[in-house]
C-alpha cells in the first residue's frame, strides 16, 4: 500500500527505514578516510597474510584447490560478519545509551522501522567491505570466476542474519562489559569454525553438524561456490537456511528492542 508517497508493507513505512539508512550513510561519508581502514586495510591485511603466509605452508585443500583460493571467500565473509555484528551491537548500543533512539522515536518512526533501518545499514556495510576485500582477492588472482559477483548476495545475507544477532546483544546488554560478549561468544567462534580457514570435513564427525549449523557457515559455503563458479543445490539450501534463520531471529530482536526502548 502507498500513502502520501510512502510505501507501507506489513505496517512498516519504508520511507522511515530509508531515512534511517540515509542518516548512517551521511555519517559514514563524513569519516570516509578513516572508514577506509575498516572496510579495506584491516581485512586486506588478514587476507594477504593468510593467503601468502599459510598459503606457502599448505599447498592444496579440498580436491586440489589452492589454499589461497580456498581461504579468500571465507575471509571476505568473515569481514562482512564483523562489520554487520559491530554495527548492530556496539553501534546500536551507543545509539540507545546516547539518547539518539529516544529522539528518533519522537518522530513517526516505530521500533520495527528503527531496527530495519539499522539492519539494512549493517547489510550495506557487509557489502561494502566485500567489494573492497574482494577486489584485493581478484587482484591477486585468488578469485577468478565471472560468477564471483554473486558473493555480494552472500554478504547481504550474512549482513542481515548476523546483524539481527547483534541487535539482540544491543537490546540485552546493560553495559559495554556485557556487550563485549558478542565478540567472545559469537564473532570469534564463527570466524574460526565456519569453514573460512579450513574445510569443515576435517573436524571430528561429532562437530561437523554443529559447524554446518553455525550462521556464518552457509554464507562461506555460498561465497566459495560463487568464487569458484561451482554452484550446486547445497548453495540454494544454504541461502534458504540463512533467510529462515533471519526470519526467526529478527522478530526476537525487535521485541527485545521494544522492551528496552518503550517500556
């Protein structure tokens, strides 16, 4: 439905969501020089260090795939995850405690629209870092498939899914000490055990199903498929799993944000 130039879907005014997204974009534009280190320099260092460093020690994995070719999509997705979870945990937490959200909610904006605005921005950050680090991987010849543009889809899914998890931590954390757990209990295990640095098949049999169930693993799997141009039905199932997980987590995050901001 469209009312006075505003699209309303399921009770959400998308013009409000767009306005919140635009506010974050303008804020980023003002510090773009510093932001370059977030989106490109730091993750590119990790990519090059692992690709050239460990890549010289480990020749091939998974049926003759060069280690640098194997690890590049994983590091790209890990970077997308870090940006999304940071934006929706620490970023949202400081906007809550700093009174920004309290001010925004005096306008015709709901908590749901607020959450969606932050979530779409987190997904945007995930895509931006994917473009930056992916360009480095392409320059070194670690990603060569013309299908590699599909990695942006994986980054979008990761941004929405992991961002929703970050919102939960922002809504529940009473202070920054508790908030830091988002990296300790979520980001760090996902970074190392989602198939980014080694094939999940090398894990003990009892841990393999758990690793595949982690929210970042399907994103890494999809990115690897696009990076190598080897797409199978498992990549479709991975995308559906991520969409389903987001659909479950996001309403919980919105409910918790409402409890913190409204009640």
